[in-house]
C-alpha cells in the first residue's frame, strides 16, 4: 500500500510524470476506493465511477445512505481531506480531478 501512495504523491521527474498520465486516473480511483471502503460499514456496496468533463475528471462515489455521513464526516472534514489529497496528486500531473459523493 505504501508503494501505491508513494507513486501517487511521491516526487517524480517531469518526464516520468508525463509518461505516467494515462494510469494516474485509475490510481486515483483506486486510492479513493481504498479510503472510502475503509470508512464505511458496507464496503461491498461502494461503487466508484469516473466522469470526464470539460474542466477535468470527477470521481463519483456511491454507497448506502447510512454510510454517507461516515464519508463526509463532521462538518465535511473527511471528504475535504479526500478531495485535497486527490486534487494534490492530480495537480502534480497537471490534471484536474474532483471527488463527489452521490446519493
């Protein structure tokens, strides 16, 4: 797991960064899936999808209604942390990726 996180957030040269862009979105999806499944009571019901748009990609998280509060956290602190990590990792690769929790 640490190798996966290092790959997302670790320092790479610009050439390695440009060469790795194709797999980055999938890596970010895997990261969000791992974190979300670790937080919820029903990890088997978590669905992660990605929608590409004009302004970048959006990773959409679907889960049971009872688990949404666990992902969002008090005052939205957990989802803000997840969004910050995903945004930072994507920004290192000059991409724009956001995270949304859907009902």
